[in-house]
């Protein structure tokens, strides 16, 4: 073989290898494209605090937020949703990472992966906007705690947040500590700031159940940082039962939220206003469990406004049902749980609750019924929650939330 022939063969081989390598890269990128049909939301939260209340809110500057969240389904690629829905200015995020939590603010050594946005390590989120990160190759285990770290280099202003997460989150001392194994903690926070959802690529015919509601879905009254909300218990039950296909279970509850109106600025927009953003915009939602309305009934008794009628709550339900059905999503109505002894209980409110529950059970407008009222009520006094299930006569405790999840008929989801 002549020298020219030898060089020509080497050039052809190199070109072929380069083409194969490039082609393989293209295939891998396409497998993680945003349009990939396998993307599914494994975790979500709904922004609550609407506006600053006076000056009593936390400003972050040159600090790192470390948010602890709990997955449902696992996957081998991940992307994050960040939102500045309620911020009072554009928010610049200097660095973002995702890792596996060990305990507290610490992450598993070597598990941290940087997250980019259109190839950049930083991003500015305009007021009112939501953004998706680039897909990242990252193994998300099912039913596990993740740590998402966000470095905020400049004065944050008012941060969009799910204010009452029932999870301890962390704010660092000065500096970018987004990849630090052990975060130098300056303070703890009950809020999930900016992060609104985590999507994963999951093989197979897996879809998502959105649990929609107020503090009883949000998990208030359960063990702090224990993932003892009824949706957490329900997800574990689904994963443990080999007779049913796994679902992602995502939580769209906001403590204090109402179907029809708004009160305290901590408690978010009414459900009809936030339903598109907090539920329908999530990936692969095929089922919804709706448990909301007790705050519509109870909170007006502590305010100057007019009481809400059962007809108004039911009209709100019908709106949500119609919008779910327009997306071919099944929606199940969950009965409102007892609340005698709660701070805002009234006899008139109890009559409204009974009327709303009659509609849920007998109206035949939901695709099915989950009777949480019957699960947690005291058989000797049905207008109260069984004492072993509550500490405040309104919110279940860990045992009460588990009883709710255990009572759900899985045939609804087959």
C-alpha cells in the first residue's frame, strides 16, 4: 500500500468514526429533548404567597437556597421548572444544581450535577415567567429526597414561594455553595422558593395523579420533613402494590387555599385561578383527586365577608370538572373531612359541608368518589375527626393521613 493510500484510508476511518460519534450524540440529545413524550412530572408544588406582607419577608443576596423535595417516580434524566410568578422584579439565578440528599442540608458526595439553561449556567427569570432548565442526565430514584440548590447573587426582592412546605429547607452563608456537600447554613426556611416542578424521563406507560387541595393535601399537621402527607402515603402504597401500574403522584395543595375566593396573601390564588398553572400544565396528568372547600366554609367566619354557600363551592367544582374533562383527565371528588372543634367551626358551616359532601357523593358529576369524611370521622360524633387522627380538630396527623391513603380504592386508577 502506498503512503497516499494509507493516509487516505486513515482519513476515511477517522471521518467515519467522527460521523458515528456525532450521530450518537445527536441521538442522545434527541432522547432528552423537551418534546420527548416520556417526560413526566415526579414532583410539584404550587406557589402560594401572592405579595409581600409589609416588610416581613426574607431577602436573599449572595446566598444559596437548598430546597429538599421528595420524588414519586424515578427516571434517568431530569429537568427543573423555576418560576417568578409573584416576584416584584426579575430574579437572577447564578447557579443551579441537583443532588441526592443525605440528611438535613447535606448531599451525597459526588451526586451533585450542575443544571443549565439554554447552555448557560445562570439565568434571569422575568417577572411572571416560568422557565424550564436544560435536560440533565441524572438518576432520580423513586420515592427519594432530592436537594435542589439555587445561588442568588443579587438582592432577590420578594421571592415566589410555596410558603408552608412542611419541609425544612436551608439558606446558606454568603457565597455560591450550590455544589457544596455540606452547606454552610445561615438559616432554615419553611418555603420552597422559585422551584415549582421536577420532570423526569421515565420509560413505560406511566402517568401522573395530581392531588389538588388545601392544607390537608399540603400535609399540615404531619411530621415536619417526614413526607407523611396523604399523597406521600398514597404514592408509597401504589409503588408497593404490584397489581397496579405505577403512577407519579404530585401535590398541588396550598395551605389555606379556597375554591372560590382569596383571603390571606399567604394562601395563594383561588383554585379556579391557579388550576391551569398548578395542575394542567404539569406533564402526563391523567387523574386528579380534588379535596378542597373547607376553607371556603370556615374562613369567612373569621373575616368580615359574607358566608360562602354550598352552591358557590359546587359551581367552582363544576368549573374544575369541565376543565379537567376537556383535557381527557379523570377527576375524583374527595369528601370534606369533619371540623367541629376547629378554630373556625360554626353550625351553619357544618350544614354547608354536609350539603357539599352530598353533591360529591351523589351528584354523579365527578368520575368517582373518595370518601375521606367517612375514613377519619369519629363514629360516636361524625362531625369531628377521630381524636387519634388529629391534634387540632381540622388537620389529620401522620396516622390520619395514612388512614386516608390506605382507604382509597385503587380500582379508580386501573
